[in-house]
C-alpha cells in the first residue's frame, strides 16, 4: 500500500506559485497518449519555496524551463510528485508525459468509455493527466488542443469556446478550445468520440443566444429530449429565482456509460453518467425522469455555485455541494411536488446521513482531516450540507437569503473561498448573527431533540421544555449546543389551527442545551413539531394516537402529514418488534381509509403514505436491531393493512391506474398511487387476485414505470408469474444495459435462499460488466443495501460475498470499492455475532497487499487501528 497520510484543514497554506495561463496539447493515441502542458508560473508573494507538482500514473518524458530542456538531476521525481527547486520569480514550464487511457479502469483522469475518450478530474484526477498543482485554489485560463484520428473521433471537445479546427494530413484533426474564465484544474474536461447530437438554443433574459448541445451514443437520440428540456428549465429557473444568467456562448453535455458518480460540472462541458441523461417513456421510470431533471439542474447550477465561485481547498467541498444541492432541491420543488420532494430529501437524511453520522466515517459537513478526498463526497457533505443551507434560508427568509447570495457573488466572483466566507456574506447582507449557527459546519453528529409538555390550565399556558443532546461521534467526543430552528403548529382537538401567542405556526430557536418555551392558549392544544423537517435532528417525542388522528388530517403542511404518519407507523412497529403477536391498532387503517376516501388528498402524497417505513428508517429509530424481528414486524403491519383495506386498495388502484401513458404531474401522481396500492397488495400472504392484476399490468403496460412496478410486485408474489415476467423482460431488453440494470436490481433484492448462486449466474449475464459502476451498483449494491434478510444471513455468507466483490474492485476501481463498503462499516446496531462476522471480513480485506488509500481510510477507522 502507498503511504496513507491524512491531510488537515488546519494546515492550509496558500499555494507558493500561481498560474495565469495553461496550454494543453493532447495527442490521443490509445495506450500511448501524449500530453504536453505549458504553464506560466509566478511566485505567490515573497517566498523561496520549491514548486511541488502533483502527478501520478504517467511516464514523464521531458521537462523544459523557459524553453530549456532540463537534465534529470535538475528535478526530483517520486511516485506522486515532481519537484523543481531554485526557481525564478516568473517562468514558463513545459512538461511532456505519456498516459494510458485504455487501461484506466479507475475512471479518474483520462479514460476510454465504450470507445470514447473522456475525463474526470474532480477531486484529484487532473494529476493523472499531467504534472500540476492539483488544488482548487490555483485558478488559470485554459487553452486545449486536441489531436486525434478524424474517423473514429469526429467530435473533439473541451471547455469554453472552440477557436480553431484543422484537418491534418495524416487523417487526424486538431481542434483548439479556449476557456476565458479562470478555473481550477478539477473543472477541466476533454471528450473525444463519435456521437449523435441533440442541438437547441437558449436565449437568456438579456437576449444572448446560447448554443446547447447534448452528445449521446449513436442511436440514443430519442432518449435525449428530456434532459434538454430539463436544461432549459434549469437555465430559466436560475434566472428567475436567483437572478443568475449563463456566461458562455455554448453549453455542452456528454453522456458516457462508464462513470463513477452521477455527473460532473466541468466548465461549459458537463460529463454525465448516461443513466442521468437518457430517458424515454419505454425505458425510463417517472423517478428516472425526475432524477435526470434534478441532476441536469444540479450541474447547471454549479456554473455559479462551484465554478464562478469555487472552493479554497477540498475541506470546503460543502461550500459548493451543499449549496448546489439546496438549489437543485428548490428547482425540483418549484417544478414538481414540494411535499414529495421533501419526503425524498428527509428519507436520504434519516436512512443514510444519520447512519453515516453514527458510523466510523462520521465527519462534519466541513471535514477536518482527510486521507482520500474521494471518500468525502458523502451524504453528510451533500445532503446535510443542503439542510444547513436550508436552515439559513428559513432563518433569513427568501428575500434576505437572496441578498446574501448577491453579496456572496459580488464579493467572491472568480475566487476560491471558504464556507466561512459564505456565512459571512449571509450575515452581512441580513444583519442576522450566525455565530452560533456556524457550529453546524464544524460539529458532526445528529442532535437529539427531546420535547416535554405541560399545560397549566389555571394560567392558560402551554410549556414546552426542549432539550438538545449531541452525543459523541467517532471523530469528535465533545459537542456544544447548536442553533436549532424548530417549526411548530398548534391545533385544537377539532383540528382547527389556533392562535397561540407567537402564532398558530411558528419557529422557535433552540440555542441552549435546555430551554422552556411558553405559549398562551385558552385550550390545551395538539401540536406538531419539527414541521417540514426544519432541522436535521432526531426528534424524541411520543405523540398519542389521538393526537395523530387529529393532526394528520389537520396539518396544512403536506410533508408534515407524511411525517406524522411515519410517527404512527414507527410507534407501533416498535411494539411489533418487541412482541411478534402484537395486534396493530385499528386507528392506523382508519386514518389510511379516510385519506384514501378523501378526494382532496394529494395523490402523490398518498402514494408515499401507503409505503410502510423502510428497514433503514426503522433501524434509524433504534439502538440495537434484531434484523429478523424488524423484517417480521414490517410484514405483519403490511398484512394488517391489506386485510383491513383490501377493497379500498383495489378500488384505489382501479381508479388511478391509467391505460395510456401521459407525462405530467397529475399523471405521475396517479401512477405512483396505483403502483403503491399494487405493491402493498402484492405483499399479501393470501390474496391471489393480485396475480391477475400484476400480469395484466405487465402485459398491457406502455411505459417503464408500470412495467417495473409490475416486475417488483411479481417478485413479491414469486412463483411462475415472476419467472415468466423476468424472462420476458430479459428477452425484450437484453443488450440495453441501462434498462437491464432495473432487471438486475429486482433480482438482487429477491429474498431467496438461492441468492448467492443467483448473483453468480447474473454476473455471467452478457450485459453484466465488472468495470462498469452502474452494473456493479445495480446488482451488488442493491443486494447489500436492500436485501436485508439475505445480506445479513446469520452464516455471514452475505458479508463474505460483498467482501470478495470489494477485494476485486480494490484494484480495478478503488473509488467504487470504497463506496460499496458502506454496509460493512455501518454495523454498530447489529447483534454481536453479526458484528464478529463483519469484522472478520474487514480484517481480511485490511491485509490485502495492494489496499487502496480509499479502503485503507475506511477500514482502519472501522477497526479502530
Ligand atoms: N462534482 C460532482 C457533482 O456533485 C461530483 C462528482 C462527479 C465527483 N464525479 C466525481 C466527485 C468523481 C468525485 C469523483 O456534481
Ligand atoms: Zn455537485
């Protein structure tokens, strides 16, 4: 293993040299690709430091200083650096090296994806392309020349504007791009290949025409329009909500099949995982459509929050990611259902982020130490980061928040800055003191908020005593009280909003470890707490069943109705876990029946309410988990609901299931509702009619949303119906790997004793490919994350299987290997025998000869080494 040393935020120093301009020449030639970089360096202030350039996985061919080729003794070369000493104030450095994109399976730097060259430089991939100060606070203007065979690579793309194009005599072309905006090297991109192109034009609010180009694999043009529409909507939305306009004459998106993450915001040339671009109704579900919309938005919004203003160092990653996630969330919420979007966001927090906070990898949204930066593209930095921005937004209000954004841009456009700079802009523009609030950036862990009530009838007073505790985390023992905004609404027993002192709906600011808030009210009220998930905390408060029965219909916040229903479910599932013969109370079905009956219930919301809480969200509420008891308790709750509501669910299905496909919000909501009913019915132990419904839906479906739902429902009922549907899907879609991912996932989640044999067989399917992260995620991550009974099989075979997969990926793609290990490092709540089995597997992996930094960081923290 290479030396794995941590870097610390506190050790930050400014770069010793700055670069004004850099010119890159790429001669694309398979395994022997040549990169020549020429950069103008100047000392950054008074210093006599050496110039230490980062560079890996390349063969250095030549170094020239101001045009003079340097002899080898004039520089020092290690596996990871090139160091030059005794340098003048200003100089030009030219470096020529050879790289191998063909055998680059790590998918960082320059690599070949299904025949097309592409790059991924964030976070530290540029150092695999050429020797450079690979850090985000070195900003330069890039000129890029690409030379490649014309026939195989008719499109040669890079950042900025194309400035020249020439046909060379040897069958190659040379294209030159210039990006007028200074940028860090992580935003550099190059693409070379043959594509189909969808073209469009967007006219900005100031009347500038921007050329839009979307590059997809040949034959995929019919799956491109949705992403293009999303892009134009994102451009318009950023103008109207944030007053931000696009700044170049061209915006390009390229879809590639081999990609480690979702997409990348390279200046003017986004590179996307094809999964996050391609969609038509035959092959993509409504959720795929919505996720594409949000990711296209996310990368577009980075143009201002990330590119025009970037990060000083990687510890500040949330500066761009938390803020950009907040922006893409608001985009999706303004375009679609606010409540359903909020539900998804909160699920990510509860099911994934809280678990990360409780794990050995716990870190604040601004981490303080890092071994491998790729390990910190996390739900904490992204999603908790967005929650922190959202709290500022709610404390300041939209107007003052937007003034803060304007101040942030006017101060920092063209700079590489810190999270503190962002908060300072918000503070200065609004006059709101955010001193205590800043702790959200430095403190890790999930605060626990406990509420106790007392109604003093004689005084007409409700007292709420609210306590926060901030339990220690793996990375940080001592915590301080945070500024926690808690949104509360008050109702009388008839479900009418009541005007207690301070308002029927209000936000109280908890800033101390314990505080008592008093409200004058003539009746003892019901109240709902932490409405709209006003802070990323665990709320400990037990609503009575009566309170929930009153509050759920009464709540004006659609999201909060769902939240209260979760509360009711979890409360009783907890009983069901303790006692396998627990009788679920009829109030659950009474509330559901009323919601189904009520024509005014938002259908998309009802679709969510009809989902019994997931395994992960139940786990989040418990300290220790008996895997089998949780699975059993969920099942009996489902059986209870189906038994009591069978007819209502069937008629709700019939009312909402549509024969012909349309794509608009109401149609999406109806599909979601019908399919929620279907999946619930399919979970039934006895209902045989559902087989007919499933079969008919599968046969008649004209869209992937209904097809996939039928397939999932069939996997629950099993038998020949399931086999036939899976076979038919395979016959129809074999060869279309993106669509086959859905099929792989349904297989992976099957609760079958044969699952490991099945997985082995599926790995031999012609569409499976170990080097493609989408395939690995579709099959193996789905198994590890969602097949609870089999992954956690008490023999340990599920853990050992995942261990073998990680061992294999450790050398081919360390970034993906490290992402896949999550279910093996979040074991604290499992029983002792399972923990022992997992630790044995982790210890085995830790001994691997060539363990990557990525895995080293996670396993060493987990085993506490
Ligand atoms: N900046 C990208 C985004 O959030 C994230 C990303 C894409 C990334 N590819 C990556 C991060 C590879 C690390 C490595 O939009
Ligand atoms: Zn991002």
